C-alpha cells in the first residue's frame, strides 16, 4: 500500500537520489569503458596486453558469472534480510574492489592478465548488480507515494550518462593510430578514470547511508511519517480510509525490516507468472542492447565504414537519449499510466533498430544514426515502464529479492549472449557484424511477444493496476 502523496518527503528524497546516482554512474562507465574501442582486441598484436576478440568477449562475460551462479539470488535475500545500508555497503565495496583488480591486471600485462581481469570483472559484476538492486530498492522506499517512475528514470538516465561518457571519452584517451602497438598504460587509461569515479561513488554512498539511517531514526517507517504522527502534529484526525491505509502500511515490513526471512517467500516469487514475464522481457530486451554495446565498435565500423571516434559518437546516442527521455517517459508513466503499452512500443522500436543494423545498405552512416535513434527511444521506454511495475506485482517485503531475481535472469542472458557475440565476430571477420545482428533481431522478436503477453495480463488483471498512473 503506497503512502499518500502528502506523506512523501520530497526534499529528503531528492537529496538521497543525488547520492545514489553517482555509484551507478561510475559502474556504467567502468562497464562500458572498452565498448567504443573494442577494435583494440581484434588482433592480439595491436596491444602489449595481447588480448584477442574471444578473450575480450570472455572478459566481458565475467560480469555475469557470479550473478548467474547464485550470487544475485542469495544477495537479494540478504538485501531483504539486512536492508539496503548493510548489504549495499558490502557490494558497493565489492564493485570498487573488482574494478581495482581489473585495473591492476591491465597495468601488469602478465601472462595471467586475462584471468585476473576476468576474476575482477566477476567481483565487479556481482557488486554492481547488488548495488544497483540496493539503489532501486532505496528509490522504491524513498519515493513511495511520490514520483517513483520519474525518480527511477532519472537514476537510469544519469547512470547511462556514465556509459555515454565512456563511449565518447575512451576513443580520446586511446586514440586510433594505424600500425601503432598500444602500451599497457595507454590501454588502461579508461580504467584509471573509472577508478576515480568509483572513489567518488564510495564517498557519496557513505553520505546516503548516514542520511538513510538518520531518516529511520526520526521515523519508524523511514521518510514517510505516519497518519498518527500527522494527526498529533495538526490536531486533525485521519479519515477512515487513511487509517485503514496506515494500518495496512504499518503491517508491511520495511526495506530494513529485521523480521526473519522466510524461504517460502522466494518460492512465492518464483511461482508468480508476472515475475517471469517481466524477467523474460528484461533479459531479452537488455541483451539486445547491452551485448550490442559491448561490440558496438566491431559492428558499426565495418557496417557503415566509419572511424572509431565516429562509431563512439554514434553509439553514444543510446545513453545520451536516455538522459533526456528516460525521465520524461518516467513522468509519463507516473501521470498517464499505460506502462505495458510503453514496454511493447519500446520492444518494437528496438526490433526496427536491429533490422536496420542488419539489413540497411552498408557504408551509409545515416542508417547507423537512424538505428541509434530507434534504439535510444526503446532503451528509454522499456525501463521507464518495466522497473516501476515490479513493486505492483509482489509484496514490499520481497521487493529486494524480486529485483535480484530479475537481475539474475537478465545476467543469465547477458553471460550467454555476450560470449556468443564474441564467438560469432571472432569466427567471421567479414560477415560477423551481420550475423551477430541477426541474433539481436531474434532477441527483439521474442521481446515483442513477451511484451504482448504482459499487456494481456494487465487487461485480464486490472487489480494489479499495471497500467494505472503511479500517483
């Protein structure tokens, strides 16, 4: 039961959000720091590091390994059991430690550099995903009864600005030079910047933890004052409807509830058909974009005959578009509802984009830019409607577990499709870009089907209010 709009502490919530977005900005930057310069790994002789395309694909797939093999599920349970402050702090720290290990591997250049970086990427991946889950869970807590979709859209937009920063900055840090062998220090420049951002993220996460703890001390229900407290302060007695809502809200465990976690709650989530529909839509849609970004340079440069810096600007249209449109679409979902329609439209736009990337005339950059426009709109629409739908399908007490399970399904797909994309590109240098795009087209077709099924669920179960405004 959402708190009423009057009980939403607007100023405190926006301050909390400002602290939460920086660690995610750093995470997205570090994750995508090689996306626009992935051509470095087409030939092991291009760098002193000596990685090839398959090795780079293996490294990027490391992000999802611990997430897939139980890490996300267990940590999602810990998130509901221990709360966002303890669990989030552990995994924000793990994210930074994993990034540090990757940086060390890049600078060392040892024969085991790929193995060390792979382990670092595994730690970074699990830390990032649980940190992201903690951030999303925190936003759901702080913006309950307020513009939740807008807040989630803003968080997503600023996080993806980290991706855009990486896509544009990396080609400048490691400039393309024909016949040049890139030193270890040159190759590691993006990671050095990423670690600086991680340090800032750690500081602001600590500020958020202090703010969240203070809010919980001031009110037993966090930032949402109870109806009883409002009545005491104003002298007005709440209406029967408000009293009923307050009683129901008080009965629900909060994000930092100390109630003992029950395993049957996890089984309840796994038995929820709507969870699986959202999870499948998430894995199919995000795999078609995130796996694409990892190899954007290797796809766009040969398809449209452009230099690496132009490819970086081209693919940076994706995160830059979300900076503008994700908050706007979040406001649209908050005010107008119709979330399942926006999910469907976003999946269709992503399908159109990958069809253009696969079949548009080669050597014409216009088609690449047009594809990024469609993909950027889809990349804004689907998340703006998908993530605020999660609190509508499960009780608050298992919200952290549910987010973690969805991320687990997502990472299972990302692990598979990033690895597969690297193999496809490595085996066929001439037709690889088109072949890997056909894989993304298939993912988008499946995403459209799942979005249609979820829209039908909304029509059959209006009590879930999936297409209703959030306030």
